[in-house]
C-alpha cells in the first residue's frame, strides 16, 4: 500500500514545483487548497494547511492524514497530528529533518469516499 503513491508519482516527478492552490485528489473525489508555513518549506518545522472541498462545498469531519516521506531514502517522520481548525480546513505540522526531495501523502476519508493526493517538495 505504501508503494502506491510513489509508483503513481514516478511518471510526473520531474521538476514538480511545490503545490500551492487548488489541486484535485487522484480519483477526483475532492479538491484541495494547499498551503504551507513557511510558504517555501526549508529544513525545520513546517505547517501544512489543507482545505477540503467536494462537489457540494467544504468537507467537514473528514478523516485526514498527512504522511511525509523521503522516498529516495526510505524514511518518513513521526505520525503527524492533523486537526480540523475551521470547517473543512485541516492543519498539521512536522519537521523536515533534512534537505532533499520529500513527498507528503494527503489522505482524505469522508462521505464521498477515500482519496489521496501526493504533494512534493524540494526542501533546501
Ligand atoms: Cu532523508
């Protein structure tokens, strides 16, 4: 299971910029507004904020997970605590412990079903 996001990403990892703004999850069940603080992540602490929408509007009460990994190095971080800080807005923080290529799997599970988006960051 953990290989799936990586496998899907292989075809499109070339120079993928940090994801900001509205993106679609892989199966198209949700659209996400994504931002980080700092806006361009560097080594150290980062907070990811994701607003989740479906066809109807904001998706409240979703089960949301953030899974940061360094796929080239085979490691991640401790589990990220994700909190719904406003209706349909989910936030969680962690530490990018080293520079390099990181991916963050954003998993959404709500009424429309389970879906995922993979963000990528070149952390300096
Ligand atoms: Cu690493």
